């Protein structure tokens, strides 16, 4: 494997994920509801993952405790809420506003961790929160002159923020569950519970699945195969070869890529106040992501395994120092 391979894979992943909002817009224009798009996306992803999850993690899934299963179900409900609210936001606000606001979850994770887990926020985290809140306020204040004909920016922006908060809850629960569950088991279970919740929501809306066009179904399938599976899988693959900070910074390319695609394909432009909000908000997310990565590194360094490895390597480093 060449040294550039992880960077290439990560870049391709960001490009794939950036198409999600465009595919959603096209599916909505073809008559598919937001609930159905979200349900179809998660259902197809869970079905495609099922053979791999059952073959590789079957014994682990059978040993799952009731408490962990309930937490997975809760995490799935939050993930479903994330995709539903974010997808719905694209009906009312611009792609740029929606994708930038929905990626604010690192900041909300920091705030929720301070509240729920009693983790005292560091100064750098507070700076990130302040920048993000300032950017969010600017986006809400900006006149969205290039919205869709049915544009309601305040509603759309609020739905995107709700999507970010729901994703933050999903990530916080996952942080605890990942100590007991493998990544494959956790992701498949949460995808499955999210899909079930969204299917119920879609059915409750009295939408006739038979009325959805074949083109819309193809777009939903593209969402499941592209952004949902290939895009996010590339991020997880890259995390084993690149620093978490670099990956977090690269993922910030998603709203930028989405905004550029929307400008090209949907003729959505920007106003000055909106651009200022994007800059402040993305800067705040980056600062929060760096703080999160620093905390994770410190936490790992203080684990018994890491300390044991440090003790074992110390004599070797001492001998090497004497030789030099």
C-alpha cells in the first residue's frame, strides 16, 4: 500500500458523502417524502450489512445483555431522528445551510458530555462552542435569497440543528456501548433499529409506497450504497491509518462539497452573512474536534493497557539511550 492511499480513500469518501444532500433533493423532487427517503436509506444499508454482521458477529449478538440491547434501540431511535429531521430540512432551506448546521454535532457532544457525564469543558472546547454558536446565529440571520420555491429557512435550519442534536445523542450512547460491543455489531443494530423506527414513521404518514417512482427508489438505493455505506466506511478505514484530527478536518469538506454541488446543479448561491456564518461555524467544529481528539489521546494514555505498554517499553528506551 502506498503512503498516499489513505489520503486518496479519505478524499473519495468525502466526495461520496457530499452527494447525499443532492440525491435527497432529487428524490424529494420526484415525489418521495422525507420519512420514506430516510427509511429506505437505513433499511437498505441494514439489509446489506446483515449477512456480514450475522456471520462475523453472530455469537456476540446472541450474548447481548438486555441493557445493551435497549441502549442500541435508543441509539437507533436517535439515529433515525437524525436522518429524518436532516432529510426534512432539505425541503425548506438551502443545501449549504442544512449540511453545515447538521455537522455541528462535535460541539453538542462536548456540551452534552459536560452536562450528562460531568466532563468539565476545557477552554479550547468553550472557544469551539462560542465560534459555532456565533456561526449558527449568522446563518439564521442571513437572508437566504437562493432558497427553493417552498423555502422556509427558519424551519429548515431548525430541523438541521435538531438532526445534529439527535446525532450527538447517538454518538454519546455509542461511546459507552463500544466498550462492550464491536463496531460491526453496534452499527448494524443501530441501523436496524433506526430503519424500523423510520418505517413505522413512514407508514404512519399514510404514504403509499407503491406511488413512489422507480427513479426515486434508485436515488434512495444510491444513498444507501454511496454515502451511507461506502462513504462512512472509508472514514472508519482511514481512522486506522491517519490521525483522528486529520479525519475530522477532512470530514468538514462534506458541507463544502455539498454546497459546491448545490451551486452547480441546483443554482443555489450564497450571501455575505451566510458565508461569514459558514466560516465561523466550521472553525468552531474544527476546534471542538481537535479538543475531542486531545481528550481521547489523554484518556487512552491513562488506561491500564497503555500504562503497561509504557512500562514495558521504558527499559528498551533506557538501553537505547545508553547506546547513544
